[in-house]
C-alpha cells in the first residue's frame, strides 16, 4: 500500500516548513485581532488578553520566519496548553464540545516543532546557520 | 540559543506519534458526533454529505489513531479537510480566524505532514505490518 509514498520522506523538511508557516500565520492572526482589529476586532479584555495577544504577535512572527524556532515553539506550545486547560477544559472534557479543538492542534504542532525544528526553509537555517 | 534543545531531534519520531494519536483522536470525535451523538450532538444538519464525512472521520480517525496505513490514510484525510475548508469555510471569509475553518486548516496541514513523515515510532505500520 505504501509503495506509492516511497521516497516522499525526503520532502518532509520542506513540508514541515509549510506547516510551520501556515500555523504561525493563523496564530499571528489571533494576536492581530486583539491589538489592531485585523481581520476583525475582538472585544477588549483584561490584562491577560493583551499578554496573550503579545505572545501571539511576537511568537507568530518569529515562528513564521523560523527565527529561534525551537525556543519560540516551546513557549507557544506551553502557552496553548495553558490556554486549553484554563479556558476550554472547564467547559467540557471533549475538544469537540469545549471549543478547544484549534488550541489542541496548535499545541501539538508547536510541540512537534520543538523536537524537529523549523524544517528546510527558516531563518535559523539560512541566516543563523543553526538547526 | 538552541543548546537546551540539542539532542531532542532523536525523540522526534516519538513526538510525531504522540501528535498523530492526539490529532486522530480529536478528529475521530467529530465522526462519533455525527453518528452516535457522542460526546455531543452533531454541529451540522445531517445532510447525506455529512454522513459520508462522518464515515471518513470514524474510519480515517481510527486508522490514524492506531497508525495503520498511515500515509495513505493521512493523504485522504488531508484532501478531505482541504475540500471541507474550501467548500464550507472559505466562502464565508478569507481569514481562518473568521470563517470558522481554523481547525480544518490545521488538521489539513498536520495530515499533509504525516503523508510525508509517516506515523512515527509507535504505530501499527511499524510494529505489526513491518513497513514504514
């Protein structure tokens, strides 16, 4: 069955970079909503709301560029885990019911990036010459 | 900067399996909702296309959870989520934060990665079927 996919493994660093960039841009979007009301404004919140917004903007930009990928992904994975357990988990155990589906997916994408880095296309690799 | 993370690469296949299992379990849940109203009632009006989608979610989610035929299954699920995104969510808005398609997009890309990277260290593919 898998013979068709033989040799695809060598492209996984490129695909990882694509996944990283898409997830980071989506993540950035939530921060932009909180601070500059783009693409749509969210209602103003307490201090925690803006701290989270700062993490989303800074982390989203750094991860999209692939700069200091592992430390940034580590912080963001932890951030999403906290968000899940403080905001979503109290509503229901099941992600389909508590609205925390995306938070889980972000958390685990970032978690994986901590282990493998930013993939083929990243500033870490191009500019800082580190993995 | 990366020194605390040096050597983590070695554990990447295990991390990938953890990601695969959690994501598949979460995906599986949406199929259960459509057919068994568990853990809650379905989010959508159950037109025939959603019964088809429910089968994809149950069968695909389960196979990916145990890691059987990972790449083939992930390929189908990734395409499925791409279609869902462009058919259901994209017409509402360009931005995933607004059109409700954020999860669909993230699922799509995670599955896409698994087409290329496989199911990681812990999978039926590797332990029983003896294939990568």
